[in-house]
C-alpha cells in the first residue's frame, strides 16, 4: 500500500487521490490552528480557522452574503460568456485564414500584455462605476487571452486530419464543422476552464474599485474595520467557488470526451 | 486504359524562409500510370517521391506541369484521389465504424442505406467488425491504419495514394497488412500509388516499381515486377526466391548509389 503511493510516474486510484487531496487541506488547517494557538501571531492578523468559519456563517446571517455571491458569480459568467462567444469565432478565423491572423495577432498580443488593473481607471472613465465597467474589466482580462488560446488549439489539429478530409471530398466549411472543431474541442474546453480562473482573479480587481456589491466589495469594505476573519472567509469563498467550477469543467470534460481515455 | 493518370512535365521547388535558398524537389518529370495499376514509388528518403504523390493528390501545387486523371485536368484535392497517411489519421472522436462511415459522408452517388452497406462491407474487409464500436485510441496502430484504409476505400476514390502507410508499424503487423492490401487489391483492382523506402515491400506489392534519384527527384529506373515475379506467386508465397533476391539486390544497389549522392551534397 505504502509502496504503491510512490510508484514512479504512475497514476493512483480515484479514492486515494481524493483522500490525499483532503489530507492536504487538513494538514494546512492543522498547521494554521497550531500557529494561532502558539500565540506567535496576533489574532487580528491571523484568526483561528474556527473564527473564520464563525465569520463565514455570520456573513450569511448578518450581511446577506448569498446575494453578493450571486452577483459576483453572475458578473463572472456574463463576462466569461461574452468573451467566449466572440473569441471562439475570431480564434477559428485567425487560425484558418492567414490574413486574419496577420491582422489580429500583433494587436491581440499587444493588448494581452497590458496589465488589466492599469486599465481600470480608463474603463471607469468610459463606462462609469456601474455594471458595465466591471464586465469590461473581466472581459479585457479574459478575451484577449482566450482568442489566442482558441487559435492555438485549432492550429494544433494535425494537418493529416484536414488533408484526409479534403481527399474524402469535404468542402472547407465541412472540414471546419466536421473535423477541425470536433478535433480541437477537448483542448478548447480546457482553455475555457483556465480562462474562467482568470476571470475570478479580475473580479476582485473589478469589485474593489467602486462597487457596492459582490464578494470583492465585501472583502474590501470589511478590511477597513480590520475584520480579518470575515476578510479571510470572503477569500476562501472565492477559492471554494473556483474549486467547484474547475471540478465541474473537469467532470464535463471527462464525460464529453470519454473517447480520450485509453 | 494505359494513361489513366498522366503526369506531364511536373516540377516543384521549395524556397527557404528568407527566399534565398532554392531546393529543387522534383525536376520536370513525366509519367503515366495505367488503370488498376499498383505503382510503388521507391527512393532514398527526402528524394521528393512523397512530394510527387502529394502533387497527384492535389495537396501540393506544382510550379509547372499538369496532372490529368482520365483526361481531366486536376487542380486541388477532391474525392477522386483518396489518401492514406503514414501517421494515424483516424479521427479519435469517432468509433471505428463511424470513422469508416465518414468516408461515405460526402458521396452523392449513393443513398443513405447504401452508405451503411458500404461501411459494413469495408469494416468486414479490413477485419474490424469486432472492434466496430471501439474508439480509435483504444485499438492498436495497425488497426488504426486499417481504419484509415477502409475509410479511404469507402469514399470510393478513382486513385488510392498511400504515403508509407505501414512505415510506423512493427514488422509482423506490416507483413499482415501488406498481404491484406494484396487481397484488397485483388478484389478492387484500385489504381494505387504507394510511396515506400522498403525494397521488399515494393517488390511484394508492385505491378511496377519506379525508382527515384536523390533530390531533385527524377526517374532512375522503372521495373515491371509482374514480368519477373507473377503477382499470384507473390501473393501465395510461391515466388522464385532466387529471382526475388536478385531483384532486391539490384534495386538496393541503385538506391545505395543514389543515397551516396545525398550524403555528398550534404
């Protein structure tokens, strides 16, 4: 049993994977609790895990935290889907027609390297402090990354797949629909999963600046009162949502693309 | 029909990325291939034999010259010339059967019902009925190549183009598929261009072997294998071994001489 845990570059069974994953969390919590009890760090800076859980409950009971979560999740998904529906066609176009790639790639690369937080003041000037500017921040952070990832995913479809389609009599449109998209889809879904994670990163940037709702707003406003347990509870909430979203994507991936399993 | 495929003065040059260095891949070259003929393109690696076959397939454009099929001038790729690649080109998101059925997808000459029948016919021909519902990354490399061959045949091309289709397979599988291809060829009499660098494979399968020089490709020698060893004898394993080894030695010598040129150039 113990030896099988250290099998060189071999997979473990699902149950062991799960147990180890949970063990990681438990170890982290234990060390945290020990640190707090030792009294090395003042509780204003590092509250105990129990205090954080207490704060987490309080957030829901006293501050209507659930509605903030709903708002944040909606913002993330709205901006994410807006990125996806524009990035997928453009990414396909870029990888298919060299002229589209030649026009878009240098520009996309330029924008992609602009730090999103630096764009926030500009976006607020343009769109005000309402929902639009928040969506714009999230969109800026994901769209330009996603378009290149989609383009790369489709470029990686083996040339033999395309050429065999041509010699089987498929038109260019049929090759796109019947060969390139199905071939690239597993990698595209992975790209979406990764981009979704970035969307959550930029959510906090968006909600810290001029917002009166959302998880980021809650975290930022409680900071002023040094409510460290609540701040940590807010951060952990994002972690949990992120973890669940990621797992949902992975689950969908293995279900949709079961043919990739050997 | 002796000039089923007519290759006339075809030449191709590649340029380096900066456009300064030119590499002549195929010199102006003419050749005819008869209907139902199995022609093996043999030559040192990188000699341009694959390029010439890809030009016939419409996947590369020649700088000059023309290809006619049955009197029609050929331009881009289409269903008249089916291609089997060296790498596994079966689609991983489709089952074995659906891969083969994909070959019939763009045919307008047969009904949906006939497409099912054609699919089953080729599924049986390549001996994969038992694996019909398997996805292709759960079957072996040899089986995947059979899927690719069946898929191409299901599209009913006039010409079968095979680019070292057995190159990546182990010796036993390769031999098995070579004999399977001979059976298919007997049943279908499909005009085939088969690119290989394996001399024995060429002798085993060919009606005619075309031996190419090192790059740029020109024809060094054509050998009508049928005149030396009958196809039946080869298929049944009753071929005269002395003749076989003599032919093999002769071809190897030709290729060795050409390969030496490649090294001199480098």
